[in-house]
């Protein structure tokens, strides 16, 4: 129930933002678009850096060598 409510509220905010953006003058709209692109690139870089830092902290298990063993059950 709450999940659907939150989805609808986020959708409403997105639509409101797009509507406000539509009435902006072209020069301002271009600046906002460029700003959005910069923010998206920054967020991508931050997310990649966080993932890299998390991967550095996790120790990889060492590879073990296995040998074939013949067993005679007779």
C-alpha cells in the first residue's frame, strides 16, 4: 500500500518538474538541461567510486589447488 503511494507521489513530482520546465524560457531551459547532465555524470562517478571502494574492502578467497585422488574400495 505504501509502496504504491510513494511511487505515485514520485511520479507526481516528476510531472510537476517537467511542467515547470516546459514554461521556462529557452535559454534557462538549456542551462537546466546542461546542469542535469552534469549532475547525472557526477552521480555516476560517485556511484562507481563507492562500488570500487566496497570491492577493495572485500577479500577475495584464495584459490586452492585440488588434486585427483584414486580410491580403491575393493
